[in-house]
C-alpha cells in the first residue's frame, strides 16, 4: 500500500512539476521577445489589411521600423 501511495505521489509531482521557463532567457527577456513577436505580427496584419483595401500603393516594403 505504501508503494502505491509513493508511486501516486511521484506521478502527481512529475505531472505538476513541468515548467515553462527557458534557461537561456530571464522572464523579462522572454516577455520582451514574445511582445516583440506579437507586435510585428500585428503590424504585418495592418500592412495586409491596408494592401487589401488599397489604402497604400503596392509595395513589398513595410512602413514599420523592423530590426
């Protein structure tokens, strides 16, 4: 019975002990990367929307400052 309880506790700990932290980046750096990616995605969506509605002349360039 003790072994069964021990296995259950270890399985529960293994299930809930998964982390999303990356060892290469601090939480602040990771948040900045995610925000930058979302920002660029939204800016590209605005470019696509403007292109569909013909609000700007056709071009392969974006008006946004992209690093």
